C-alpha cells in the first residue's frame, strides 16, 4: 500500500492507499460533512463500487473503492472523487445557509397570504402605518 | 418672525447613490445549484431556472462570501436573486411568485385524458407493446359503458381545460366509441363549461370521408406517425402489404384538405434503424410540410419483446443522432423554413422563460397519473400510456384502478398513485437534488421502475438522466457559441413569439 | 407647436370661487346652462347670459357695467387676452384671480386630470416637481371635471404628483369614471408604492373599471439604484410589492423607464428583470428624458445623447419584443434611434408640448416621428439630429 496525497486548493491532505482492484481514502470529518462524502460517493456508483466505513482514526471516514472490472485504474477516479468532495462540501454549506430560505420560498409560493409581513394583506392604506405615503 | 439660523448645513435636495445603498455586512447566498463547466467555468442555476455562468475563481469568491460589490458580476448575481445583501424580504417574495409560476402546471390537476378505445391494429410497429392484429371487437374494443364511465371520471378533474386523446391500437377502428365519447362529453360539458379539446392518434389507414367530416365538424385534431423516409418508416412500422408510408402520405394529404393544414401533426419514434438517418428524417418532415418534429427516444423497454433486441440502442447513439438532427433543423430554419424541434422547445421554455413546460414528460412533480391519465379499453385506469404498456407485459404496478369498480377518490387518491408520486418530485430524488439542471428536467418514475427497479431510480446509471443532461448541455453550448441566429431561433421556440425580424442576422 | 392651456382676464368681483364648465359658443337651453361656460368675443344681451356656470369674453367691461352684469352673470371674466385656443366642448376652470385654465380639450388624445401635486417620491428628473400643498379638497373639482368630460373621449390620464396619495378619493374618482365615462380608457400614472398594501390593490380591482392601466416607473433591477433615482429609501421594494399585488388582483400595469445617465447602463438587465419578475405587465415604455422640472437643475448629471445609449436601447427593446412583451419607445426622434427598432417608436408626446426643429421640415419620415418635447428644443437635444432622406 502506498500513500499519496492529492493536491488541490484545499490545504487539508486526504490519506490514500492503493491496492489490487481496491483503493481507500480517508476523509477528515472536521473538514468535510458526512453528507458531502455520501453524496460524492453516490455519484461514482456507476463507475466503481464504494463502501463507507468508520476509520480507525477517530473523526475520520473511510471510503473504499472497488473496481468494477479487471485492469480498471482507480487512480483517476480517486482524483475526481476528491474534487467532487469539494463541490459537495460547497453544496452542503449552501444548503445550511440557503436551505431555510428555499423552504420559505416554496411555502410562500403556495400560501394564500403573505407569510412574512402581515401588514401587507391586512394593513390599512388609509392609516399607512409604514409611512409609505410620507411626503418628501 | 425670523427663521432661526442653524449651524448645521442643510441636507442636499438630492442625495447621492451611497445614501441609498443600505447593505448588510456582506451578503447571504440565496438557494441555487451549480455544475462545473468546461474551460474553468461554473454554471449556477436558481430554483426558478434563472442561470448565470461564472469563472471558477469568481465562483470560489462568491461562495466564500468574498465577492466584492465592485466585481462586474456582483450586481447581476444580486438582480438574478443569487445573493441577498439587504434586510429586504422582497427577493424572497419575487422568488416565491416565480416558483409558483414554474409549478403552475399543477393547477387543475389532471388535464390530459387518454382513451385507449381499442387494441386492434393493422400495423405491428416494433416499438409497440399492445396492438393486436385482430378482428375480435368484443375482446379488444372499449365498450360504450366503459367509455361512459371514463368520461364521467374525466369530469371529476377540476381542470378548466380538458384534453381528450384517443389512442390504441388503431383508435379509428373503434370510431363508434370515439364518436360516443365526443358527444357524451360535449353533452356533459353544457353544464360543466370546460374547455374541451380532442385529438385522435392514428396511422391514418382507416380514414374515410365520413370520419374526416366528423372530425372537421367537431374541431378534432389528428396526430399521426411518420418515422422518416419511406424505407425507414416501413421498416419500423410493418403491416400487411408493407405500404404504411404510402397510405400515411396519401391520407395525410386528404386529412389536411378537409381539416386544415395545421390540424394534423406527426410524431416520430427513433429505432436503431433511424440512427443513421437524422438529416433524412428531418428533410422528410420538411418535405411533408410539417411545422415541427418531436425527436423521441424510446426506452429500452419500449420495444416489443419479440422484435426488440435488434432495435435497441444506447443513449450515446441516440445523442449523436439527436445532435445531427438538430443541426439539420437549425439549417432548415436558416434557409427560411420555420421548423421546431419539440423536445428542445420544452427544455428551452424552462431555460429561457419564466414558464413551465406543459408536456407531462418533463415535469416535477411528474405528469404521469397527476397531469395525465389513461383509460384502457377494458376499464382499467393507468397513470400513463407507458404504464398500461407495462401492464400488457405483466407488470401492473402503475394500475390506478378500474372504472367499473372504483370511484374517483379511490383511483386518484389510492396507494398506487401515491407511491408513484413519491418518485416524481425531483427536488427529493438522490442525484437530482443537487443537479444544476433540476429546474429544466423532469421525473420519470415509470422509466426508473422499468429500467432500474424502483420509482426513485439510480441517477448515475440512468439513461433518462444522461440523455437529458447531455441535451441540455448541448443546448447551452449552442446558445453560448454566440451565433445570434441560433439564440433568436431558440428564443422563438421557447416563447412561441414571431416578432419583427431583426436585421443583424439576416443571411443574404 | 406648444398649445396654449391658460389665459388671463379680469374677473368680476362677484366671482369668488373657482368653477368648471364646458365651453360653448352658442346659446343653450336653460336646463343645461349650469354645466357650461359661455364664451364670446363680444357679450350678447343680458338675458342670454343667465344661468351659465360662467361667462368668458374678450370684451372689456367697465366697473359700472360690471355691477349690472353681476346680476345676470356673476361668474364672469372679461378682457380675456385670447380665447382662440378654447374649443366647443373643452372644459375650463375659471378662477377668482381671473385665470382661465383648460382642463380638458375635446378631440385631443392627451387629456389628463392632475389630481394632486404632492408626492412621496422625489425623482431626480421629475417633470412635475412635488409641492407640499394640501390639495385634498380639490377632489371636488376633479369629480366635477369627470362629470363634464365628453363620454366619447377615448382616453383620459390621471396624473400628479402621486395620485395614490388620494387613497379612497382616488378610488372614488375611478369609480365615477367608470360610471360616467364607461368607454374611456383610463391611464393612471403612479409610483405604485402605496399598493404595498394589498388591500389598496384589491379595492382598486373591485371597482371593476373595464379599461384601466396603471403606469408605474421602474428604473433599475438593483434596489439602491432605483431608490436613488426616485430619492426614497425602500421605494424599489414597495413598488415591486405593489406591482405584485396589482398583478395578483388583475389590474393591468405598464412599466415605464425614463432613460438617462443614471439608468441607461443596466437597461438590458432591467429588461430581463422585468421579463422574469413582472411578466404580467401589459406594456413596457422606454422613454426619453423630458427637460422639465428637476431635470433642469440636474441636467449635467442626467443628460446623455440617445445615440450613446443606442446599443442598450436596442438590446432591451429586442429582448422584450422577442419574448412577447409589448414594448414601446417614447419621446425619441427616429434619427437618433437605430432603424431596426423604429417600429417600436411611438408618437407619444402630448400635442400641447410637442414640437419639431426647422430641419425636420426636410425629413422624409417626419410624419412617423414623435418629434421633441417643446422643452427639449430650448434645453438640449442630440447632436445627431438630422433629417432622414430616404
């Protein structure tokens, strides 16, 4: 088994080992969310076999790649996987930041009234509590 | 009384731009999905299909909350609702309105009602599961009792517009029941007040003057099959005498004369035999003066078991065929003949306009069972044409019920449809949830079930997925290549607008 | 030619309040006289003066004669400098200070009721700068005007200031237009901000006016840019919410964009924003700058020769047109607009402030061209104006 680290703009190296028709990656879960790892893995299930398991190192996840056919070179797949992991991490961060807004958008899309501002539907324009009609 | 003098300078009458730029510290990201693009770019697509291409470095800065206000793309990201940098809720409300528009196809629930009036047919098309070359009417024809129940069930749909499509076998072989359905539905409609539309799918062989007059008097549209030039068409669609093409062309002419040119449309089906003739197929359609073509691929399960093997093809083969045909179609338009490719049109509508596609093939929640339903000749109700074909092959997973046994609530509220619905919302499907093309794509749970074993499906190996991804990517590529003619053409397809020709791309 | 809309004369002392009336030059039956203002170069006999809302004459009336006349026609303005501009069927206001203002011209396609001079915005190019004057009581006059306007009038505008500041009074005015002028299309110009209150849009829609359009300006796809042009924080948000409400309740809206140095750069992006977010708009008007009001002190910041923004104008126009949105170009001369978008140029300038240059006499497309604002001829126009000889 040899170790290599795949360089990328992400400074954290990911430990790798290669074997016959197999390879394994270890992912630091303080950098990547589990969700990101499983989603990245899903995308590769057409090209190879994957197994996720707990690493011996605490706080790390092990991703084992299995070749789907003899002579398959797993190296390039590992590289792509690392890049995919970065993108999935971005997506994970995005879903935490923007996910609640998406839920709100969908809820508002199908709601009858305004969910965000009750003044909107029922507020009196004569009273103009918001002062929209204030003269300059 | 003198006005008091103040030491404070009076505020200027007009305030500068800075006074109105009431930004939050930094910005927050609004929901979007992204996809890496060749040449170090990233495509970002928001929940309503609005898109923007960013260079990789800019994308990194953007998602890292480091993109500066002075960046040339910052304002575009803001205006297109990819970022929010004020306390305002209005972008969220606008997105909600736009989202509602994108899902507006759900309104009215079931709008398309397929009446499979007979299984009898004189053709043995290779991609058809169901037809029977037979004269046994009682075994394979829809009865009036069944038709009556189907019409009554149809009117239980709340949709203000209802489209009735007659299918088969060869639907005209049971013209009596077609006539019955038209008349009975119009009778009920006096009270219902819906907008009713009728289409007859037919190979045109049984067409008579009497039938044509009836169709004309009741404003019924015709849809026929034309797979390409004569040899190809006849190979795909064998019948006794091997003259399907000749009859189709002859009766097409007759039908157009009686009904009007635009009242007859055609669909084609791609088989392995078609793959080598993309340009010829397009040219055949142009020669026959059609205004559009739907380049339809057939799923692997779509081939009749008996003849299937030889006609199947890989997605990659279809894609090559598609691109060449599309190329030819663009050429044809450049030469001055208006001709639309329907599948591209569906996608472009979703990519370039605020509107959804009205074709049930490309929707999320998917159209099968929800937007469309099929009433089989025997009274069985299915979620779609594919669903009933599946049942012919022994798989009744998508059978929703029976007209004679169950009512509206059981059929449309039953377990079968609910299970189907579970696989029909892209926003919840693995592999789709993060796909930048989600707003442009649609779910096909029946395809998933048939090819991969469950309605959810497996995206990395899905032929439906790889086909759509590649076609959408190809369309984006053509748009970005910069040929103004192609951009305008695609816009016209997407919007259906024929506007004043702009002089800049005229080819003289 | 810019038309005369005002004239001046000497009022009788008995003219103590403003009044409105339909101009007539002929003697009328007594029942309808209270709606009419009799107009004559020379005064007819005293009996013929009785019962009219008012009397206008070019004749000079001595103080003695005035006392007599006041018995028959207390509401009179004499010694009027000119009456040529007033036509039968026009509606004019006679004021105690002797001024006579034309409020409505029969046969013109550009009539509008100015319902208030107050505004809650303060646009940097406002051609009708707001005044902080409580003119709410003038609603009676506007309602009276609606009663006097010829019902065969094709179109009527409601302008300001900001008409929505009248709130329920505006709704009532529109209601009266529906009742008294049922076939007259109504075009209300508004910043749309008060429609932030959904109830206002709902109540407006509830009137059920058969041919109503609200023209609402939008100057950018970026909130602070729009707010800067209209000089009001939050205006963009309020306007967009207002537009959404109007759309939801089915009130037709038109989006108006005045093009100047602060708005031309993102004009194509604004077109896309309108297409995506305000698809329901019945019409989009891309407008040239009028050199009136605030445009004058701000001219150096705002003025840009239309030929300089021709690319943006073409892009925005064709973007919208290709997507099936109705789009028009207002207040631009054909010689400064690329030919490919000429078909969108409309003859939009109200007749009473519409003019051409002397060189336009040679132009072969003058008939199609909207010409200039009278104010532009004094204050500035493109250096590329030239007659087109085809």
